[in-house]
């Protein structure tokens, strides 16, 4: 029984776990037993010739000291002693809080680009396959450890992981010395001696801030359309009647919607606003002789459109004052 527990325990230690074992007693209670590593002579027993190893390490130390004293290493690195001292001084002067930023600056330099070749390329199929193998090994190890823990529970041995030493990152505090600033005192001096003489002119100007318009009285007017112009350009206003002589006479169509169209045409021709025009009515017949257009259609010499027109003039509805001053040196 003890041999089985010892084997399972050392398998768990090999897997990287630090465990606290609860060993069951006969009275139904559990006693905690924690593994404590003891100093062993495993290293001495596994080294064939320990004195020879110590002599080799001592010789290596002496060679390193000799190389430093003779500056052979500096020659191999192709730098001078002054440059090495300069670099050492720069490294010693770097603050602990600036180590990370200084390292990033050095890594970004062009001469250190060869580090890129040392980093893993996770897009490589070989690296991807290694990652998959690691995941499979980790998954299989989890299953093995789960079976081992279940076997320990069947033997009334309860295992739980013990919390190890917690290593905290050092905290850096920046102390700022505060000093009370002194208030600035101004000594005001007034110069009462007259130095220059000026002659100034003030101007008040009234400026219109809101413009408006006023309308004059209505006056009656007439706009004439030639017969050919009326037939070809305003064909929608025409109304034809077949006469007893066999031809078609062209007349002015009467409609309120057409009156509004005729009003817009008058405003566009005169280049005025629409509210300056009123009316737009037209007599049924034209005036003058009949003239043939497009075969059997006959139009009058001219057609009249009656309307009213009123002129406008600008006015100012609100005024504002603007002051200006101009000074000249006498």
C-alpha cells in the first residue's frame, strides 16, 4: 500500500505539482502531510569525477579573468576600452523605471533587425504542427492526472494544490517636491506728463439693418402675341373652330388655369416678380386679318392678353447707428 502511494506521489511530483496529502486515519479524520524537499547527495553520486569538474570550472574562471585583464575580448568585439567604459556608464545610469523603454529603443534600431530571424514564425506549417502536438500532449497529461487523482481518492488520499510563494513586482514611486509659488507684485506707475496731441473726428452713420419694398398703384396693361407665335409657341392655349368656308379658325382658350400660365409668362418676359402681375385674361378672338398656318388653320394677326401691373420701390424698415473715430497726430 505504501509503495503504491509513493509511486503515485513521485509521478505527480514529476508532472510539476506541489501537493498537500490528506492521509486518512483509522478514526475517520484526516491529517495533513506536506512534502518537504531535503538536501540529498544525488549530485555527488551522479558525477563520476567531481574534483576534475571543479578544476575545469576553476580554470574557466581564471581564463575569463585573464581575458578581461588582457582586453582580448574587446579586441574580438572590435571595440576600444573607452567605448566599453562609455557603454558601461550608460547602462549603470539607466533607471529601473526606464529599462523597458530603453530596451524597446535598442530593439527598434536597424543593427538589431537580425533578432527577427530568431522569433518563431507561427504561420509556418512545421510550427503549426508542433503547436498541435503540444496541445495533444497537454490534453493527454490532463486526462492522466485526472485518473491519478481519482485513484488517490479511492485510496482515501485527498490531494489539493498548495499555494506557493507569491513574487510581487517592485513598485516604483515618483516623489514630487511641491513648492509654494510666490505671488507676483506689480508696482504701477502713472505718467501724468502729456507727450502727444491728437485731433480726432467722430462720425455717426445710419445704416439700414432691414430692407423692404413698397408697391405703387395698379395700372392696366396689354401684352400682344403674334398669330404665328401664338400658334407655334403657345399651342396649348389655342382652340380651333371649323368655319363654313372649310378652314379652321384659331381662338384663345378660356380657362382659370391658363390665366395663371399667362401671368407667369408675362412676369418672365418683363423680368419682374410674380406679385407685380395680376390677371392674365385674354379675349376669345384676336385682331387683324386672318393668315393661313399649317395648311387649313388660320390665325389672327395678333392676340391680346390683359393684365394689371404695379411697380415697386425699396424702403428701409429698420435703421442702426455706426460710430467711427479717426485721429491724426498734430
